C-alpha cells in the first residue's frame, strides 16, 4: 500500500506540473481544449492526492509496521479515533495532510467554476497548481511519508523489514481536541490559498475588482471560520492538557496561527469598502497576499525549528524550502502588482473621518499593528541573536503588555463601527446613536467596579464589552422592531427574519457578540488564583470558596496507558459538592507521561485541578489547584463566533413582507414624472445605515 | 494580689503576643509569597538547559521535579526571605543564566525596538490615515463639477444614483 501511495503522489506531482505549465500556455494561446485539459489535470491532481492520503490512513488502520511513518506514530493498541489523528502527528504526514486539505479546496473551486468565469479561472488554476507543486515536491522528494523500514543486507541490497509494534502516538496528541484542532487550523491555513489564487489571478488577468471579491468572499469566510475554530480549539487543548492553568502562552506556534487570522479579519472588513465603494483595492489585494504569506511563514516557523516552541517539529532543512517558497511568492506578488497597479485605482474617496469607511480603516490599522507586534515579538529573539549575539526571550508578559491595549482599541471600534454611517455621520446622528450604548456601557463599568473589578484593563475591558453588546443589541432591536410593526410577528421571529434577510450583516454582528464574550472571559484573567501543595490522603487545601480533600491516589491500567489518579473531594461551605479525578497517564510504549486535568466549570469560574506528580523532596503527591474566573465565556464566545460565521455564509432570504408593505405606501416612480408623494426615508436610511 | 492578677493575665498576654506574631509572620509570608510570585513572573524556567527547556514563566512551570524550576524557585524564595530587592534577585538570575532568563526583553539598547515598534507603527498608521483622508477631501473639494451638473436629472441618472446608493448603504 505504501507503494500505491507513493505512486499516487508522484502522479499527482506530474499532473500538477502539467496543470501549471499547460495553464500558462492556455492563458497565452486561449485554446479551449488546452484550458479544459489543464483544468482536468488540476482535478486529477486532487483525486490522486486523496488516494495517497487514504493509502497512508490504510497503513495506520492495518497496523502495517513495515512503514517507517506508521512505526513512528502508531501502535497496535492505539484506538481507531487516534489512528486518524496519527496522520498529522509527524512532519511527513502533516505535510501530506496539508496537501490533502488544499486538494479538497482546489477540487471544490475547479468543480464549482468549471463553466463560469472563463477568463479568470485559467489564471486561478495556474496559481493553485503552483502552490500544489510546492507541497507535492515536499511530499515526494523531501519528506515522503511512504518510506519503508529497510536494512542493508549482504552485498548492500536492501531488505524490507516489519516491526512487531510501533512506538505509539505522542501522548500530548491523545486527546479529543487534538483530533479536531489540527484539521481546523490546517483547513484555515490551506483555505487562504483560494482568495490568494483569486486575488493574484484577477490581478494578472486585470479582472474586474468587485467580481473576484464577490467570488472569494465565501471562501475567505470559510477559511476564516476554520482558522478561528482551530485557534480556539488549540487554546482549549492547551487549557485541558498542558496543565499550567492557562490557555494562551504566546508560544511561537500559537502566534503563527494568530498572524494570518489577524490579517484575514482585516481583509473581511476592508473588502466591504471595495464592494460598496470601489475603494481600498491595493490594500485588499495586499492583505490577501500577506495573509497567504503569513500562513506559509507560520508553517516555516513550525517546521524550521528557527524559534523554540513546545509545538515545533525537530530542526530540519525543510525550513529552507519554505523560505525559498516565501521568496518566490513575494517576487511573484511584487511583479504582478507593479505590472498591473494601474488596474487597482480607487473609484471613490473617503468623504469624512467620522464614517463607516474610516472606522474600517482604523480597524484594519489596529489589526495590522497587532499582527506586527506579534510577528516582531515572535521573531525578535532570532534577530537579536543575529545582530547582537545575545539571547533574548520574549515571553507572555511582553505580548500581554503590547497586545492588551491594542485589543481594547479594537473592541472599542467593534462597538463604534456599526453606529457610523457610510460616507459621513452627522453630529446629531452621533449623539442619537451613541447616547444609549455609551450610557449602558458606563453603567456596566460602574457595576463592574462595584463588584470588585479594580484592575485597570479588566475594568476597561468589561465596560467596553457592555458598550459593544449594547450597540449590537440595539441594531437587532431596531431592525426587528421595524419588521414586527410591518408583519405583526413576534419579536424573536422578527429578529430571525431580520438576520435571514441580511445574513452577512447580522451574521457579522453575531460574530462580534461572540468576540465580546471572549473578551469577557479574558477580563477574568486578572483574578486568577492558584495554590500548590504536597498532600497526603486525608489532607485538605483551600482555594477561594472551595476546600479540596485528597481521598486517595489509585492506579488504573488502560489499553494504551496506565493512569495514576487522584480522588479529590470538593467541598463548598463544608458541604460535599462533587468529586474530581485529575490524573497522570504513563503511556506503555513511549514511557512518556501526560496530564489529565479535572475541571469543575461554572459560568462564574473554573476550579482547575492538576495532579502535578510526586514531589522528589517529600515523595508525596502534589496537587496544583487554580481558580480561573469567567473562562467559560471564552469557549461559549468561540461557539457564537462560529455560529455567526455560519449564518453569514447563508444566502439572504427575500424580503417579501417588507416589499408588500412598501408597495402599499410608496408609489412606483414613473420615468419622467415626479412622485405623487415624496418618499420620506427613516433617520437610519438618511444616515445610510441600511 | 497584684502578683496573682499578673499571673492570671500572663497566659493571655503570651497568647496575644503569639497570635500577633503569628499574624505578622503570616502577613509577611503572604507578602513574601506575593513578591516571589511577582518576581517569578518576570523570569523563565529552564532557559537554554537540556533538563527542562519548557520556557514557561518560572512560577507557572508545572513540571514537578523539574531540576531548573525547583532550584530557581528556591533561590528566589531565599532572596525574598533575605529581603533582597527585586533588581538584586533578578540580576542574580541574569548572572547565572544570561538575559534569556528574563521573560521580556530588557528596556535598553537594541531591545527597545521590540518595545517601541508596535506603538510607533500605530502612531505612524494613524498619521497616515489622517493624511490620506485630508488629501482625498482636498482633492474632492478642488475637483471641477461633473459635466451636466446643474442640469435637470434624467430618470436614468436617478435610477443609477439610486442603485449606487442602495449598493453603498447596504450592510
């Protein structure tokens, strides 16, 4: 089967090369048969990559321990669930998985637009094939997952051997989140290839601006949704598995996943200015280019070992390949831009600093500054060592100090943006729109202060959260009120109707609401507490309002590991609340150990208990308990963000009810004749807010 | 009589003194723990050593038995108990492990680039946005009136304007 997989990937490489070279000729000659055959070569490339990937999974499921990759990342006792995840647990497999996800996107794009956008698609196909060639080069010639275990026999001939069992999967990866976190994150990374291909293709083809933007919007949102889910699942994995009480350590690999998310978020906002007003064309094209470049840079950081990280793969020469690829992409982007920059001329200009457009502009600026702060902080130790030969660490305190104010500014703009009108906002409108949300926000701040939120950033964060939530709620309330007045439906039904009529706008607001919830969760960090204690069975420790009593420590053999488990009784006000079972797992094959945190989670706080091991000094079990307020808001907010993204992807429902009402009140305009009754727009319509 | 009263009060006095001393000791201990946590937050565990290169914040290192964190935390606690200043304690670690032991770059020399880059970018960006907007506005004011301006608005022009307004104001 490894031969089959290897053969499929080689064929895929050949097809991709043909799709690329044939595509270039098809663009030049515009020969319909050549265009068709290169598109089909692109589709064949994807199918062959699927075949290669499934053959590697087959090797895992059939426990084929003649394959070096299977030996390194699986064993017989590994459950089927984790055998799926074993595919991306090593460098070679994860690169194949990257190709696989990219192939899904490419296949979908080529099939969706096979009879549409004939002028643009050959360019898009060439760009996609170019990216696929790079990854297939790695899959075939640099990091092939289809290497067999071989030993040199007499006379130098190779004999293939098979091991009785494999080394097993890395214990840190044997958690449910690890089965869904990497696919989400990779689907985000690879998904940004599609807007990149469309942007570069449209620039090369000088294709009308709004059209490519319109075509790629959904693909960008899909990739963004996956990236968001991936980042949050990664944070949840770190929280539940690594056992240090936090969810974001600003590790270089975590940062690498955040970088394209920041620029893609900026793009999703600024793209509206191009769609609505034909502005920011150059900016948008470069945002897409930079997002894709940051995806590759993130992979480079993970693969090259240039920065130390708990996530990083071993240092290898593969980083040079990525560096070369980044160089090629940059060169292509610069050349394409300089040759066609006149095509990216803005159609309109900004009329006022107090407008929806300028709020998007500032939102973009802040997201980009955040991106620069994270990127420079991540790479600074490397540059510092090159320039001054001294090693510097850039840890979480630096990133928090720099990014917290930036994040709060962004949160403020999230609330301000929807209150501003396109083109220009009058002073009266500002007063009218800001009065309530600002008042509610301030009341929220005072209440937070009264309830003990005295830490400066936490207090500001909560005040802003209330302000933004009020803004969003008012947008829903106003819209639903109008629909309710016309249709007579309930308020909830009117709200749903409103959302379904403009899914993009109201889906976006749901995403913003999710972000507000995430920020509420982040505000809780200022009140984290932790206690560590060596404990004999029967002893107790106190954290917040909870008393923890260690009842016993027992050992439980499982199929793939042995769990050493603490039985911890949790008491509140001297009454038993529940039992928690934090454990340490020792994996049979690797002899490595892992933590399994026990969490009692409420909306108010998480009681997070870690069995930290046996103290070498006292030789008694060590328990480390944390009290983390508001953490649940982060996970709940993440789910709301994903829900909002899904809503925004839905097509708009036709507004039948409103149209019939409008027909009754506003007469049709007859060309050449004035309207019988003057049309009186609502204040919101006058301000250009829908 | 007096001696009896003194004798009677003596155990209470002792108890009060012990309790006060206990309270003071507990407060000092809590202050020491807080101080140790604060200083520990500025240091990284296991920098550049093969034993535990976890690079976690020293007081967050969750590797029990980690030879770095145990030793480093002991040094930290001793420093705090001796009443050493934060600078002295931190310098002690820097002398042993180098500047890489610090969880954030020192605010001096080349490291200032890391600290000032985000703020400078933000400031420059804001200036740029204001500059671009003011230039656009000036250009819009000085631009000549469109041909046909002032003439009667045809239905086609009105329809075009309405379509544009609709496109630009939705969302």
